[in-house]
């Protein structure tokens, strides 16, 4: 049960409305993605906490509908 890149982007944007989100399907299979997320909500947070916010936005789909997501997160300059 694969997820579309647009669905991943929409879930992240719903949780982090100010975010700039770029999602790339790495293998063309709908299961392996890379995402770059830039949000002011990340300012002052550790990288681990930033990633936790993104995973929370995916509402439990990691490990199920979404097999792998390589994340790069940061706060805007």
C-alpha cells in the first residue's frame, strides 16, 4: 500500500503550515522517499526533535503505508 508524494507533502504542510516541503520518490515505487522540510517551527530544536515533528505529521503511516523516508530538516535562515 504505497503513498503518493503529494499525500506526504499535504500531511506535512497540514501540521507545519509555514513549511517549505520537497518530496522525491527515490525508487519510483511509492515506498521510498526523501523529503526536505524547512520550517520556522524547527528553530531551536534538535535534529531529532525536528524529525519527530515530521513523523508525527505523518499520523502513524511510517512503517506501514510509507516504508522509508530520508529526512533533511532545518529552520529558515
